[in-house]
């Protein structure tokens, strides 16, 4: 716990990671996929489901409807990963 007795530098973290163009683009793709399935009634806010890409974006998948599915959050977040955080 590096920030026990001092404030966390959120502005610095945002500037170094969350504010980069690559991260913004990926976030926009995830939000677009979620909105698409919300319009169809497949997922709802607070339902505990994640929108999963059958072929991951990191492996060349798209945000097309045919590549999306709704799965429980616990299932989607338990994907096996390599040490560099890429999918196995």
C-alpha cells in the first residue's frame, strides 16, 4: 500500500496512462459495445454482466455485433493471461 499516509496523485496517473490516446480509443470501443447490447436489452446497468468480445480486440477482433456476447463479470474477468497481461 504505497499511499497509506499521503494522497494518491490521481492527476499524474491520468496524465501518464488514462489520458493517453490509445487508452481513450480502447475505452470508447468498450463503451460502444456496451451501449449496443443495452439498446437490444441484453444487458442492463447493475446486472453483473460484462460485454465480452468473442475474438478479443487485442487479437484483432472488432466491435461488430457478431463478435459480442454478454457473460457474467466473474467469467469474463477470469481469463488466463500471460505475464505481460496479454491473453493466452
